[in-house]
C-alpha cells in the first residue's frame, strides 16, 4: 500500500509540473483564445509482454472507461499535456490493471493550429500495474514508460474530434519481476477548450 501511495504522489507531482512552469512565466497580457484543452478519449491497444514473460504474452486491451487529458496551450507549436488512463487487460493468463499518468509534449505539424490539424506527441510517464494470474494473489509494481503518437484534431462547432495512433513502451521492473511491455493502439475522443 505504501508503494502504491508513493506512486500516486509521484503521479500528481508529474502532472503538476506543466502548471507550475506556466505559472513561472507570470501573468501574460490578455490574449484571445483558450488556455487549456480538456479531453476524454476511448482507446484500444494490442499489447505484447517482452522479457520475463512465461505465459500467454499478448492480448487486446480497452481503456476503461476513458483516458483523460488536460493540455496547457502555448503560442508556439509546442504545448504540454498531462494525461491519465486506466486500462484493464486480459489474455495474459490472468488480469492486468494499469493506471498510467503521463506528461506529454505536443508539436503541431505544418500549418496546424491548436484547434485543428495534425500533431506529433511524445512523453514520459509511469505505469502503476496491478496484475495476477488465475488462482493467485495479485501484486502491484511501478514501471517507467515512454510513449509517442501521431494525431489529428477535426473541428466540430466549438469542439474538436481528436484521433491518435500511439506506441507505448513500459520498461522492465526486474526487482518486482514485471516484464517490459509494448503497446500499439489508437484513441478517439473529444476536445473542449477553456
């Protein structure tokens, strides 16, 4: 329980970094346009467990119920976006429940704006993982993770659809016996600005 609590505290600290960095800039002159992009996504991914896997090493997963993101808009092509996702996966000879807090950087491609067009994203995060096999007790471990993706915002009135393909790699936690893991998937969601 202590490790889970310390993992959640670290996740909150990771998500507070962009807000603290923006606060250091001071109050900017009033500008037209929103400061934040808030969104929810449904996701699905194919996962393959790497080193240390001894049972069924791949399966499909669906984000349950949603991924949540809060982007901090910037005038240039870069912006920061903390994300949370909760994933339940089966097909590994048991279950696997993950809470993933991430901090991503979004780079708008070409003539894209903060409300429409193509973007590339990449980030660093944690995977707080609770897994167990059938008939055995479960265990919790934390892994460092990297992710990257390409996406597109499609405007709809004052909101936008957001489609994104992504890759995610969770590094092995040898101390806890948790193998590395590679995910490839897609998200579809809606963005709102404030």
